[in-house]
C-alpha cells in the first residue's frame, strides 16, 4: 500500500480484533511492574526481615492454578468445581516418583517428576472430560464436584500406598548446578531457590496461556462458550475442543502440585479439600474470566488474603477488641471464615461488576 492511501475497511477491524485478543497496553505495563516487583521482592523480604517469602511462593502456585482453571472456566465456559483434584494428582505423582516412602520400585529425579506430573494431570483431565462432554451447567458442576471429592478420599483410604491422613514425606529436593533446593541457603534463605523456580514456571505458563488464548484452539473455546450450535456449524469439533480444554487446564495444576509437594516436603489429602477448588474459582471469577490480566490480579488478591492478610487481620482485630473491650472482636478469626469472605466477595462482584473486578472493557471494532 502506498503512503497516503487509506487502509481497506476489511483490514482495520480484523487488525483491531487481533489486538483486542492480547493484553492491552495498561495490562502489559502492569504486568511489567508486577514482574519487576516479583524479581526484587525476595531481596526486600530477606533484608527487611518480613519473613513472608514462603507464603508468597505459595501464592505464586495458586496463580499457576488460576491460569489453568481459567482455560476451563474462562475460555471454554465449563464450570469445574473439583479443580483441586488435579492439584492433588500432580502432588501425589511427584511423591510417588521421588519419595523414599513411595510404593514404586524405582525413584526418579524431581525434574523428571515435574514433567510427568504435568502429563499425568493432563491425562486425568482428559479422562474426566470424556464422560462429561455432553453435560453443561448444573450437571457438569455436580460431576466435577464429585470428582474433586473422590480423589482426596482415594488417597486417604489407600493408606498402604499413600500413608493415609499422615501423607507422604519427604519429597526429593531438586538439585541445580550443585544447589540443593530447600537445603542450601541463598542470601540467608532456603526458600529463595524455590521462589525463583516457581516464578519461572509461572512466567512460562503465562506465556503458554497467552499463546493459547490467541490460537485457533483458544478462539474455538470462546466460540463454543458463546454459542455451541453456531460454533459447530462453523466446523469446530466440540468434543475435541472441550477435551483439550479439560486436559490443558488440568496440566497447569500438575506443575503446581509437583512444586507444592517439593517445597513443603509433604503431601496429605487434607491439603486438597473443596475449599481449595472454591478459592481458585474465586480468583478466576473475581479477576475476570477469560482475561489473563484480570485472572493474574484476582489470583494475587485472593491468594494474598488467604495466605497473608487473613492471619494478620485476625491479630489486628483481636488486639483492637482487647483494647476496646469488645469480646466478639477478640474471638474473630478470618482464617476460619475464608469461604464466607470469598462467597460474600463473589456476590458483591457479580452484582456490581459481573465481568470481574479487573476485566478490561471490550471496545467495538472500528469500521
């Protein structure tokens, strides 16, 4: 096209539509700021003596889970109330492959277990998706909820292989360039190597999730979510697309489960109860389903409340109650009221901002 000529009307809307599918300008800037803060936070935490590095590392694992659930719920529009089951499968896969108390006759390195956990979680995601492809709405929610309750019970009752309620420990520490994670201190902290490993996995997963959103498969998921009949008439295979959504969404939790097990050095069924599924779902819905920037922000907000603020708020409230002589405040425990806080937050957000707190507004394409 020569300089000065106007762009054809058919090209401009397509270019604008492509632009809208990625992160917006403010989201890219916000992501850059958050990435910078994430990189320098450990130095601040260690030097200032905050002692929150392990909790922030757990928040990053929750961010990883939210990215995976966003594929199933946000893009494909499939309600999954049992996502913690895949988290548990990833964690126990790592334990079976690396723990000295494993019933398997062989052991592998943590790095091998990380890849196998991803694969096994994806496989179980496909196994769950296969019989539920024709289900939608409440029926799909009930089936996924049942799956989320069954998996931890299986690990609980298979005591001869999993240790039952005691769980499995220890898990093998990964070793990289002579540095043994969780054992060798870096800048005075044994958590620091884990933090950067988890951050690296989150960043790679974020890139993968972004490419999925802009791919043909991602567009197929959105089309099926909006109008399954119209999508099928355009040649989109609903069976294969939904199966891929379940498998790829579950695979993120495989990574998360392996990292979680390795960092905490123990896995037990109580770590993967129904509240975990609800918390991750709240991250996706509160942040903005289908929007990567919104999901990241929602995951950080909900994760920070669950892992840090709930405990701190409980202490502050009890001190205030003791100072004012108010007995109810002295017994208030935000940690035990997490689900109530999440539920109330969802009700308020759905009433005021149905698309989520941080979801950007879609502008119509220019003509």
